[in-house]
């Protein structure tokens, strides 16, 4: 079992590889090698299977082709520039997100008889407002960002190439991942993590939207679980509709803060400053709030069922188990 | 008003240009020139505005860029290879249908401050089975052919480029166009036209599926009307969801044949030979049968409301008004 991870230095990539190191096998086979690639060279320590690291640009055809020439059995394609950057830099967004995905698919298609499982990180950004109260699995793709458009194009190609037998793809529309570890960032969705992570660490955090904002979330631990399940599931179980909205938790910011209070007390909650930011408010207004992710759930993809669990996962995975 | 038509030698392109010649204006402006392009050089006679004809490959970037450099006000992008060919020749399908569309969009985006109305011919092939009884406007894109995938990718790009102000696009998911003039062809959908056109001309035709097969159809005349309406409609009326399922008629083969009997008598009906073709049966099984095209209808797109009208349009437009 040889594995290639594109986007290995990102949060999900890093946690996925650490998880693979800890379990040592995938699809019932011992992992014999893993290639971890990103735009910056990732670093991993494994006392089990060997890990190759490299860095470069997924938009460079030869770079991607070179990695695929080793014919990995499973490819996790998590490499992308984020929504805000793809919106600000139109050319770069299409070059990396559409072009990079095209390069990967071209490299696989070019190798006859080679049909690896390709796990493709898509996003709920393939959907744009207006929405029904809960978005069903058969709701149309209506992205309102270039990022969402690029992800949706990748989904369509993944499904068609799978149908034609050129690869064996599974696309995952990931919820917003909360609680992201690390420092606060400028992503419009950053506050969903900031308002939990910072207060837990004794720091102040800004809430730029009102407490009745609802959003669709899952923990980093769930995101890793989605990737592993996507690598292992029998493709015939999924059928031709290979892109799946992942399960998550539809929860309001107010409910998130209540959960923070239950887990870490009123003093943690008091560290949140409500400072409305109209730009972020208007961006978040166009985001999906709630899904009915029936297909993915029936196919064995599992997310948290309460926000208390999501906070607890953060405390266990990032804070050594206690606050 | 300068116009560019890609795919000008196809059935819809030809009829659209003939119609534009007859009306002489578009969007309330006198047409001052039209460039008609296709893989084979089209031929038109106009005693009004000048028509330039040329031929070439839409997959050739420079060819497309050269045509766009004249900055036409309205571009009709009807150029594509058909479903069967795109399925048989994977590379050619992506090169022409995805690549050609990309070339057109790139050429427009490259010219700052130039935002032409782009009317893009998509197809109900962006949808794949299983379907609900009637497909609503918010049903997801689930193509089961490479052609449908390529059309869906074009739709996504069209919407994103419109949102970003790079062009002003309207995508039309065309029904199957019936009655196609000309000779019987080998397209899987060909029989829908053959069983009407051939008996009207005193010739025999083969029906390869059962009479209870239902499908979504509109006349060539309606297809031209859709293109003109798409060129003229105010984009703000449409909003960001720029791709519209066109209205049509959901009708069974049996009902088509009954209409033929009403218009042309029992002897025309007797010229249809039922010879089941399992390959065609299985292809047609995956095609959409019926839509609820509410958005397009509310935006002023109009199709026939009976199959008698569709036959009548064929008799008027192709047979000189009588049989």
C-alpha cells in the first residue's frame, strides 16, 4: 500500500498522515511508503513505513506527473489555495485549484490500467445561497465563489473519470473544520475556531457575527475519519454519484458558546468580544447552514453529534487532554 | 451590434443565423456584422448586414482569440461535438467541448473592460438518472456522459466569470430538438426526429424503443427563440444562477405518434417500424424525461405546448407549409 498526499502540510493533510503513521495500514494492507507533498516541504517522523517529503507547485504538470509515476495505490488530493485567496487572485485560484486537479487527473489517465483510489477534498462552498432550510443530497451546485467553482469542476471530472474507469474517485464536501489548531488567521471562517480555541488558551477572541448565525461544522478528527473512510469504502457501494456531502453538526454560534461555557466555564466565555464586522457578516450570509447528509451517513461517514464533543476532541488532540 | 456564432454550421446555429438575417437587429440594435464560424465553413446569404464566414478548430486558442479580438457584443457559443462522439473519443470530447469553451472564456477574460453577452448552449445531458418524476430547477448536476460533464463544467465557469464581471453569460440547457431536418443520423436520440420526419416525407422509419418512453423536447424554432431571448434578457433579472433549464414538452413516443396521425393520417403512422434496439433502450433509460422549468418560463423562455405544434412548425419551416 503506497500512498500519495497532495497538500500534506495543511491542517487536514498533516493530521491524516499522523493518523496513518499511527495505524500503519489502509484498506487492510500494510502501508509500505507515503509521499507527502505540499508547496512548503512538510516534516513527519515515522518509525514505521518510510515517508518521502517534497515540495513544489501542483500547477506544474511535470511535478505532479513525476509523483504519480510511482503509481500510488491511494492518492489524497487535499492541495488547494483557500477561498479568500482564490477570490482575491483569480488567475492563481484557477491555476492551482482547477489546474492542479487537472494535472493530477491527467497524470492518472495517462497511465493505462492504473486506477488508484483518489480521495478528493471538495467543500460545501460548491453550494451558494439561497438555500432551503436543510440542503438535501440532490441540491444543485451553485457556487458563489471561484473556489467553490473550482472545487465543483474537480467533482465533475472525478465522477466522469471514475465512470470511464480511468480512476476510482471519492469526493468529500468537507464542512468547516472546527476547532482549527494554531494561530487565528484571516479566513472569513476563522472566527468559528477562534472563539473556542483562544478562550480555552486563556486568550481573547473576536466574534464578528451575531449569535444566531448557524453553520455546518465537524472536527479535524472527523475530517481525518472522512478521508480514511473514503480511501477504504467499496466504490460500487457509492455508485456513480461519487461526490458526497460529509456529515456535520448544524449549530449556531450561540450554541457553540454555550458548549464552551459547559466545558470551560463562564470565564472562558467572557473572553469573547462581540465586534461586528459587516464584511464577514455578508460573506457568511451566503454560506450553507445545514445539510441533510443522508448518503454519506448511510455509507459510514461519521461526524460529531454535539459541539461538546468537538471541543473535547480539541482538548484531547491539541491541549494534552486538559485545560 | 456585432455578433459571433461558434458552431454556425450546426442545425441550431444555421437556423439562428437565418433568423437574425430576417430580423436584422438584436437587443434593440441594428446588426452591423456577424461572424459565422464552424469546423466546416458555413454558407449564408444576407442582403442586410455583412456576414463573415470562417472555419477552424475551437480547441485552437489562437483561432478563438482572433475572433474575439473583434469584440463582438453578443457571442453564441453553440460549438460542440455530440454526446456519442464525446463518449467514443474521450480526448477529443474534452479537447473540443471543455477546451473550446475554455478558449472562448479565456479570450474574453483577457480583454479588460469587455463583457459581452455570451449565450452558451448547454444540455439536459448535465443531468443523469435516477431522477424524480419531474426534475426541478434546483436538481443537482449528475452527468452520466463525458459530454454532459463537459457541458456542466462550462456552466460553472460561465456563472463564475459572470459573477466576477468578466463576461455576461446565459447558459441554456436545451431539450432534445425535434423534428431535426435532414437525413436520419446515428445519434441515439435520432429516432425521436426520424419517426416524424421520415413518414411525413413518405419514407419508412425505425422506432427502437417502446412507446411508453417519455422525453423532453422542443422544436428547432423554439431553440432559436431560446437563443434570441438569452441574448436579449436583462442579466440582473436572472441573478447569479445563470444556467437555465429550457422549457419543453414532456411527451411519450406513443403520444408523438398519435399527433403524427392527427396531422398526417394513419398511412404516415403505418410507415413506422417497431424494431427494438437494446443498446438505444439502455441509453435512453438514463435520459431525463420531464422537467419543471419554472425559472426559464418565468424569465420569458417559451416552448411548444403540444406535439401537434412541433409537427406543424416542421411542416412550415422545412416542407414549405404542406405535406
